[in-house]
C-alpha cells in the first residue's frame, strides 16, 4: 500500500496525502491497515530511519471517506497543527451526494450532536451535545435519481457530522449504510480540499483533489 501512496506535498515537518476510501485513518481493534502505519513505513524506508518513526495524527476521516489529510512529522508541527484544528483555522471542504428531496440551493446547518454508546451520532439539545455547524451549496441535481451534489464547508469537525446533519433533515448521503440504511454501496462523501498554515513557515497551503468512482460520474461539474 505504501508504494501507492498519493503524496501531494512533503517536507521535513508535514506530509499531505490522499486517503483512499475504506482505509482507516488510525489503527483500531480490527487490525486492518491504516494511514498512520502506512505513512510511517514509507518514511522509515525512504529515509532509512532506525527504530520508531514519529508521525502525528492531526485530524481524521471516517473509514469509508476518502480525501486530503495532513500528518505531522515532528511533535512541534503536530502541536501547531492541532491548535489550528481547535481554532477552526484548518479548513476542510467536502463533496457529497445526498438524497435531494427538495434540498435548498444553499443553507447553513447548526445542531448539537452527541455520540452514543453504539458509536452513532445523534442530534440532541444544547445542554447535552457539542455545537456543530456546516454550510453547503448545491452544485448540480440529478432529478432522475433524486440526488444532489453538494459542496460543503465544514465549520466544526464532529463525529459523523456531515452524515448526521443531512440525514436528520431527510437528505441521507448516497451509500450511507449507517444513517441511511441503504444497500451496500460506497458512501459518496469526499474531503476534496484542505487549507492550513504551514506549522513553521506560516505559509498558507491549500490542496484540492477530485473524487473518483462511478457514482461521481452522475455529475458533470467535478
């Protein structure tokens, strides 16, 4: 897998990659392959590093979701990038295909979300949940299949946030088996853009990639 790493940028402080769909961001109890391990092995081999390789996980993407991620190669870079995440300065944008159901052309969703004991996220009240906000615009509609392609500006990074905020309003993401109870399809959610300040040079870096897969071919604009 490390031989097929799609690296968008690398220096002594960070590495920016495209995570394929269905690969874990970080190892879990399944013992399946994960991006953190893959990139560590890549660094270890490329630079002939002895012993353990440091690599900081700054943010995550859900396992079925592909897209741009940045990892920190030093603890200082990890700390500074983590501060950007906390301060909302690491900006993430997503493409998603959702059930149209008369979705507005554009809107902002604000909710309070809570992760339950089954690792699901639910909409709850302000006193129980964490603030969650996103804005979106519809880029194109497929009226025949009742689908809409949306461009999402994620303001907060809550667990399963995009999936839950759209599903709770009747616009389940295409292929979302957890919140949509759909047949087994690949979820149509992709983190296509990532923008942040370099942890040492402070230069603003922005990376964008296009999703691939059959479902995205329904639409012409990407």
